[in-house]
C-alpha cells in the first residue's frame, strides 16, 4: 500500500511518524474517513468541512486548502487503485518535546491511507445488526472528531464480548450515538428520529447527506433525542456512518426490533442513499 506522510507518498513500510508527534503522545489529532465506492469519494465535501471545523475547534492551523487535501485523497485512491473502501486522513498538531502546553509555532502533520473494503451489499446491511446499550464513557466534546478513541474501543470490544455487533451509547437517560455511527429510530407512526447536533455527539456526514435526500423526497427527519426504551420499542432502527452507510439495527440490547428483520422504511432509506451514491440496487 502507498500511504501519505507529511507531503510524501511512500510504501507503508517506509512511513515514519515521529516519537514526539502529539497525535501519538496526547491523541492531539483529528481525523476523517471518507467512503470510496467504484473509485469515487462519497459526501467528501461534508467530511472536509467537518475536518476544517475540528481543526478550528482545537486551534490546529493546517496550511492546506481544501483542493490540496482532495488532491492527496485522489492520489491515494489512484496509487492504490482503490475501487471500494475508505480513505483516511489524520492531522496531528505536530511534533514537540512532551509537554501539555504547546508552542504556537508547531507545524501540523497530515497523514493519510486507504483501506480496501466492501461497503455495499454486506451481510450487516442485508440482515441488520444487533447493538448493545452501554453508558457513554467519552469526554464532553464529542462534536470534535479527535483520534482520542479509547472510549469507543472499550465500548465496542465489550459489546462484542457480550455477543453484539456494535453498541449505542447512553448518557443522562438518552441515547447519544453509536460508538462509531449516528443512531436513528423510526417510530410506529413513521417518524424518523435522530439526535440534534450538540457537543454530545459527532455531527454525522452520512446523516446530513441522508437528511438532505429525505428532504428532497418530502420525508422529514425529526431531530430529537430518544431514550433507550424508545429505541427498544421502535418499529425500526438503523445507524449511519461513512464506512457502514445505512445499516439496519434489528436488535437493541435484549429486545428484538420489529420482526427481527430490516424494516421497509429502513430499506427505502438504504436504497435512497445508495442510489445517490451511484450504486445500483
Ligand atoms: N458518531 C461517531 C462517534 C462516529 O465515530 C462516526 C463515524 O465514524 C459517526 C457518528 C458517523 O459519522 P459519519 O457519517 O460522518 O461517518
């Protein structure tokens, strides 16, 4: 695989990150994952807008304009002949002797790589997945997409050990989001619910794109938080992310959702999203 490290495309074996990189020592870095389907990036403008926002929130002054970043992504896709998968970007604040305080002069570091992976027509998308419910262990600024992901790693690993495919996180009696996805439920009267943007969750690009598609179809996504009990009583449930697209959820904790198969409204949303992404369904 050819990867990108600080301005150069190199074979992954030759890639070197400094020991004093703050991304490594403090998790002082932000990242983005863009889906690639048939060689084309999906919703990439939304991902790069969110990257810019994350950088701004942390005061990391990346001196690369959006077209320069797109050029890196495009080159990674081309050099790796990537058809289906993801392109990952990470910007760390830079390298400096270890200290919580950082000098104003640090040069941010951009790295990137691709991962080949089938994104469409997966078993999870066809049959749906089971998600556990667990207390949200993360910090208070989940709107920033930082590389500090230990809460998600622990929550997902614990869910898998309990026999689930993934986990939805809960705080103050409300579902925040999936450990690496946006959580949605569809009520018996057909309302599609997802939590409104705040510092409690990462604003999902896939959710944003889906909401736009829904609006164009005259379908409304109601932005409000829901409880774990509401989720378990829902007619249908699904989660969205760049790498999982629209994935039906057919079990939440110990409760089967609907008849245990992906519901018709979720199927329709899946088809709507895939069609916009240029996938024939
Ligand atoms: N929420 C969290 C915590 C995530 O990690 C992700 C994606 O990885 C999402 C939501 C979904 O965001 P997107 O649709 O932009 O991939």
